[in-house]
């Protein structure tokens, strides 16, 4: 019970953030088991879940929340809100400039325009909380848009996306048509498509009406379009992930680094090309039977094969993790987490001066990471960097990546904290050389909101 707010409260009592994320994902695709979803649907085929439970998503986001966001005065056309229409095969955007005032926005809606609120997590604490948990399950940014469509209208042309899409029907109902990728090149595409026409589509592989509480998932590359029935409006939220998160995207980063390392360490990569290779290589010569061509091809293959030995695979993974941490939403703290972290530290002005300012961590203080997924250690040219998410913004990339330069001697202690999570450990057990170092590191991490203590440091 308690809708999404009750669900998030229950998840807040789960000690391990990885388990918390897995439980939220289980709820998202229920009653389909996560294993079945990953085996049969993920990146393969759409999934339709009819729940017959209009209150399943209660409290996540509503038209009242949409209205409240507009009244808050922070929503601007183009940046946060798109006004769209699709009629007789033509998709149009009607964004004025400036702030999205409620009277203007609701007039557009009344005249048959759809409203797309981008990044609702910037305006809704519940959506922020929801996505901040889910992102740890995917290991890839979890984003969202909300779509409000008037009865009897369609806001967008048919198209396919470059993300894995989970459509959660929040209010009303919507008629959906989903089409298989038309060519091999459109299977799991790297980029979204342009707007498509009905003539380009063929027959849908899935046609359905989503009602409140239902879920529709489709992989990237599946063309889709949704329109409202004459008798009801529709509000849905699309939760997305896995944008540019493929093997190919990983290799795009890895291979240049491998080649750079090979050039530095292996003279074979620095040896010159044959003087006469232009005479027998190239498209003009592609049909020629020539032993020199065979030798050239063999040489290229051998160099590419050997490149694997120079590939800094773990370092490339760390660089992707660093990018993911920059994409992440900051964690949403429970009341007890606030009390046990820097965010609830009771420093204040009282009786003519600052009070309870000193952070007194001792060798006996019990500490642990706030979440498992909020930090990443990266070995970089400049030194050992600890990237973290606690100071990120709810608005995508509004802040620069947050990191601390760490003394290399502290890396064992960071790894110890990660492997100990979700258990608390005493500061004295951190594998630093001196007690002073142990307390210094714990204090630094506490001040950045990365560590919490088992009991509040100051009893208020």
C-alpha cells in the first residue's frame, strides 16, 4: 500500500543500495520476473503489462504535479517544456520563448496540443527519488520525460529512439502502436530516427490501449506512436536508460587509448608503411590478385589482433564509470541518513556564536558509505581521483564532475569501505598507516557527504 511514496519509504529501510535498486526494478516490471524480462525482452522485444490497478503508480507524478511545476515559475519553453502537435502527417513544435506561464500552457493544451515536460525529476522530489534509486540498477543514467496529451489528439510523429523505454501510464489512457525495426541497421541503433510517415511503417507488431497502472516497454530501434482516444486525456512518464551504452560505444573510447599505448611501447606500430603500397592497395586495386595485397592485409590483421594486448580495459571502464557518475542524480536521503551524515549535522548560530561546528570523528566512530554506487576511484595522469555524486544537481550536467584527489596510500581504505558496505566499520580498522591518516580520511569523506556514521556525531 501507500503507492509510490509508500514503496520508496519501504525501500529506504533496505540497507544495501544495490538491493534497493534491484527491488525497485522488480516492482517496475512486476508481475514479470526480472530474470524473465532480461532473458526475453531486454534489447529484444516489447513487453506489455496490464495490471488492472489504476493506483499502481499513485504518487509518482500527476497532472496536479504538472500544474504545480508550472506555478513554481521555473519551467521555460524549450528548456523544460515542449508544446507539440501532430496532424495529417505533420509534426509541429509551438514553443514560444521564455517562461511557461500556466495560462499560456493550458491554452495550448485546450487547443489540442501535447505537452512534454523534460526532466520532471528537476521539479518532482518523488521522480528524483525514484530515478536516483533505479540508476544504480542499470549502471547507466536513468532519465525521464512526462507527456500530457488532450483527448482525441496525437503529439508526436512515429519514430524510434536511442534508449530503452519504459512507458508508465499514470492517468487516462492512450492507444499505442509499436513496429519492429525495418532493417538490421535499425536494430539497437546508436541514434534516434527522424520523424517517419505512416507510409514508411507497415503493420504494427503490437497495438494496445494503455490504462492507468499499465506498463509498456520497448527496446531502442522499435518504432512507436501513441494517440489519445476521444473520451480521455493521457498522462504518462517514459523512464529511459542505456543511451550510448553499447559495446561499440565502449570500444570507441578503448581503441584510441590502446593504439596510443601500442605506439609508445611497440616499435612494430611505428615502422613505416611500404613505399609502394599506394600502387597495390585502395579501391582501384581491390580486385587485383597480388601477393603484396595479401601480405598487407595480413599485416593489418596482425596489428589489430595484437592491439588487444595494449588495451587498457579496466581504465576505459573507469572512465565510463566516471561519466556515469557525472550523469547521476544525487541520492535522496532518508531521515536517519540525514541525521547520520554531513547533511544533518547540527552546526548553527546560537546565543551569539556558532554552535556544534566541530566534526569529532575518533578511532571508535562507526562509518560506512552512504550508498554503494556513489563513488568511483580512477587512476589518472594527474593522480588518483575519487569521483562522487553527492554534490550533483537534479538538472542534468548543471554541475561539473565532482572529485577529490586522493593520496595513493588511501586507495586501500576506499576499496575497504566499498567491500565492507553495507556494514559499518570502525575508523580504526581503515588500512591507513597512522591513526591520524584514518581520522583525516574519514573526516574528509564525511564532509563530502560520502560517509555516514552509525550514530549521529552530535546528539541534538
